[in-house]
């Protein structure tokens, strides 16, 4: 099919009428499918049901003999839990913190402590006389941006290139003393699917930051979440920074929320010794320690890196067909129309769709009318504003496989209808 | 026996030599007992072992049909968990937040959010141009004081009277605009055992605060933790404030760490609707939600207020004899000597001992030498400094009953030795 922009106005009008009719027919099917958030599906959760029975046989003792049911031990988390995640986090166990169920909470707290107290290498709390700003690769994760917005941290968007953020732009912007941090989802990025290539990671480690206390917020949320046979490798940011003489630059975050249970996983952190000491000291004021029993459950269930890999292979088998199903429907309806482009991610939880500029909000509204819930357009940008109003984040993991063809069709029909409306309005 | 101060110097010297000899004999027994922290004992933890098997039979669904293993639901916590704790917290379920395993963390976060953003009724973040200060009844809980110290909040000590803090002093001090908060452990206070009487609670609710955004940090950590047959009743601070026209004044905290598991309990919060909305909004930026599975475990195990009461009765049967054992030994060694006074608490986790001024540090050092670990002297005061160096916090719950007679003897002998040393040095 020709690109719609190339159609004559009568042909375009005819096509638009067909789109409207298809959309109406779809709407009459009255389906209801939620594609808003990157949630694991029931089948994925079922894989970790063994966790619900652990610890078994009243064996609640840690390796050091202490009782996981009681207070005590380090706020850094169970030594055996820290050991379990050394591979995922790329750091030795003494440079790892295993926290409660939310890695977002650890990110939040790093920012809150930085604002209130400052970080190693800084000479004042971030919340001093000057403005603080974060670089925000876009599209990105709405909950990252919401933390910055909450605390009045300016957000400066940087475009993604397909292999990470535009590094020329990042290097230019980071020279400002006001830029204190940068959000990075380095692998299977949310939602663009970008995996940072080696040059990008090296430049992030080596670039000259204007603020002596600049931090990369390295949210490796999808470290193990491949969709193809091969897992992408990214350079170890802690090693890269160490070699570049910026050893305190990276705060690394991880999570088991999309490995075991979204409703009861573990938040993970690794960094330089100085940063780990800093965060541990701050955490000690906040709490006597994390939920040790849930850490013990994870240790007993996952056992080691091989156990993690086996589990993630099971996830892949469940969700990779879902991503293929969405792609096939988009292909059938949208390929060659020039209405939208989308990624075929090698990992992660999202498909990122760029529709014609100025159409994303309308697509979301139409899809909602058609029973397919999408996250509000703009959510993947700072302040919820997509300057080109074009990006959609599609989350295929949670619905059943059989739901994804109709859900994707609903999205595709909404895209076609919104874009043809827009094209026609532009010709008036 | 006569009070030691009344002895002639030769008699005192003789008594001191006897104390030194008794202390040496005790030290040679080479016992090791930890009396530092208020930890539940193994027998107490065993009472809640059913939690380790929950949820059973893969029944991980909440009352609303949703899957506790997955993301979703309110950051406020499970509706059924909030319902469970209405009695403990003295508020309806919609004015309750059930959080992760640490109530201290909720207190910390209230202060962090207040510093960064301000609280309802305030016109600026606490961390503005002025100093912020907290009233701190003493002796009090070291971890409360540590949060204030961490963030540079001035701490103003107020003496406890036996039925709560000295309210004349509180009313005088709270008139200052800089006083933003006050720590209160209103029932079986840590460590003095004070339970706030009705007049105290009413005056706290009604007093005129200089700061419009003043808050009572009402840490009702021992709400259900009676040691005698009868549970002390305190007035419901939320109702008292409501009636006094200060409905947003109290942040109420609770915890199951000393009900179920110190290493895997639940932190609790209740307050006015405005405060709950404020905290919920802040928590939403930090995390998608709490560990739902642990909340579900608690709901299934504790069931209702009667279930909580039954469990607490079991705790009482285990720990009340321990408090009596300590008291009996102190009585035998110290009664009538004028060296120390201590409380016989009706609830809570501590015995508070006041020794002769200037002797507490020495007692702790001697007790440590004798194999009985006590929390550092001064820990129960702001900045770790007891101006009279007299208060000791004794935690009898964790050691086995049979250990408490020797442990208490070690403490008593340390007190006698330290005080006689001091008395003799004063006569030189």
C-alpha cells in the first residue's frame, strides 16, 4: 500500500471512511484489555509460586546461624542475598545493598538523601541555593520523571538514538554545574528498547561533568529480560567508571519485581564502596533493616545465577510470543502506511510506537474508546508532555496471548483513524 | 540495709571492697548475655510461625479478587490489612496506611517529606530559612533522636513525669514557631514505661503551637504490649485532636515488628484524612506499592482484633515472668541502697534504671566487662548525652528466662561497684 500522505484527497477521504467503519466495527466487539503498565502475567508469576512456601520446614536460619524472623543483621541486606545478585549487579557482595520490594524506592531515597544531605564528592546538599537538573533520555520511564518533578528538579530531555542517548548532546549538557544526575535504563530501555552500546557507556563514564557530585542513575531494570535467544551485553558501568577515574559516578539499580513477584520482590543497589557506605549510613537512620524473610525466600528459591537464568528463560518463553503477536498485527495493518513506526525490542517489557506528530493523544483516546487501555500519551516524557505528541508505550506482557491480536488491532485501527483525521485536517 | 550515702567512710570502703570482690567473682563466671535491644525472644517468634506457610494452597487472591503476587492496588496498603488494624490505630480503614516492615521508616519519611515539601497547614517546607526543632521527652527512643540528628533538627529534651512528659514545659516550649514536632511514645513509653494520662493527651491535643504545621509523632509502638492482666487505655489522640480543632496535629504510628516478626512485620500509620492524602501522594512517587504478600500473610494469620489480642496474650505469658525476674534480682541487691531506682512497667519492652548521677557510663562499662551487654549510657537522650549520666535501658525480652537472674545480678553488681566508687571519690 502506498503511504497515506501520497494519496489523493478523495482516496484519502475514502480510506479514512474505511478506517472509521473498521474502528466502529471493532468498538462494537466491546473488548476490555489493559495495556497500560509493564506487569508480569499470571503465567509468569506462577513460575515463582515456590516462593510462597518458603522458608520451608521452619528453616528460617541464615547462613550465619541468625534467625531471619527477628531484628538484627545489616541494613545492607542478607549476605547470601547480596551474593546471589553479584552477577546481575556487576559488583562484589560488599558493594551491594538488597532492600525491600521497590527499586524505585531506592532511587527515590538516593535523590531525597542527596537533596537533604548531599552525596560523596559534593560539598553541599543538592537542595542548596542552585537549581538541580537531571538529563532525561526520552522517551523514558514516567516514574523516574515523577520523582524529579516532585522535588522540583529540572528535567532536560535528550533524544535516544537506538543505541542509547545522543551522547554529543549529553556531553554538552552535562558540563553545566546544575546537572546533578541522569536517568539511564541501559538495557532494553523503557520504552524504546535501546541497549546502550559500548561507546555510549564509555562516554558516560568518561565525560566531564560540571558538577563534582554528578550521578548516573543506572536503572538496569531489565538486566536479564531478553526476548530473543541471545542476551544483550552491556559494559559494566561500575568498571567503566573505575577505569575512567569517576568511580563514584554510577548508582546502579536492579529489581526482582519482574523476575519473581511484582507484589513482593526485592529492590537492588550497587555502586562504589564510598557510595554504598553513604547509602547504608543513610538507610540505618531510616530503618533497622529490610524484610529478611523475603530475602531468605528469594535466596532459597533462586539459589544462584544459573537459577536466575533458568527462571528468565521461562519468562522469555511466555512473553516473547506476545511481542511477536503485537508486531504481526501492527505489520499487517500499519506497515507501509507511514502512519507509525515501532521497535522490535530484543528485551524488556515494552513496544514503543511513534505515530505521526500530533496524533498520540488522539490515538490513546480512541483506543480507550475501543476498550484498549493505553498509558496517557506524553507519559514517557518529562512533565507528561511529549513535544511532538507522537509516542505510545505498549505493554504486551500482562494480557493473555489470545488477547493481544485484538488489542493490537484496536491500537492499529486507532492509529489509522487518528492519522487519517489529521492528514485530512491538514489539507483543509 | 542503710542507704550507702549514710555509711561512715570506713564502712563504705568495706562495702565497696565487698562489691569489688562480688563483681570479680561474677566476672569469672564468664557469662555472655545481650540486654541491649528490645528484641522478641525465640519463643515469641515461634508463636507466629504460621505466617511462614501463608498464603496457603496458592490462595494469593485479595478480597477484591486481585492477585497479591503482582503489581497493582493502592500504595496505602491492602484494604483488608487496613481494616485489621483499625482498632490498634484508632482510625477507620481509609485513614490508615499499611506499609512495609518498618514503622521507623514511615516516621523517617514523614520527616523527610516535611523537610522537602512541607505538611498540610504549613506554608513552606520545614527545611526553609528557619531552624526546625522537636520536643523530645527523655529518656526516649534512640532511633527517634537519630533521625532528628541526621537532618539537623534541634532536639529539646522534656522530662517525663510518670504519666507522660512535663506538660507545663511542653506548653511553654511549643509556643515557639521553630518547634515543628514532638516525639511521643504514649503507652508503655520506651524506656520509662510511662503511659500518658488523659489530661496529658488532652493538653497535647489542645495546646497552642507556635508553628501552624506542628505535628505530634505519636509512636504507639506498644499499643497492645501489656505485661499485667489489664491493658492500659490511652485516649485516642486523633479523636482528641479532632475535638480540640487540631485535627491534622497527630501522625500515629504502629508496628507489628513486636507482634509477629521483627525481621518481617508491617509498619502502620493513621492520621486525619488530609494527612493520609498527603502521605499517600508522597509515597506514590516513591513506590508502586508495598509488599502485598506480607500484608496478606498478616491478614490471614491475625484475622481480626481478637486474633491480635490472643497473640499478645501469648507474648505476655512469655515475657512478663522475665520482667519479674529482673525486678526480683534488682530488689534483692539494690533496694534500700539508694544506688538506683527503676520502674516496674505495666507494658512495653524495657526497664528504665536511674543510677546515682554520673555513674551510668561506668555501670555500662562494668556490665560489659562482666559479660552483660547494655546499650551505651546516654543512648536514651538526644545526641546520646544524658546530662546527669544516670539512665540505663534494660531489655529483658530476648534472653532466656534462666539467663535473666545472672544478667540482672551482673547489672546490679556493676551498679553497686560504680556507685560506691563514686561515693568514695566524692569523700576524698
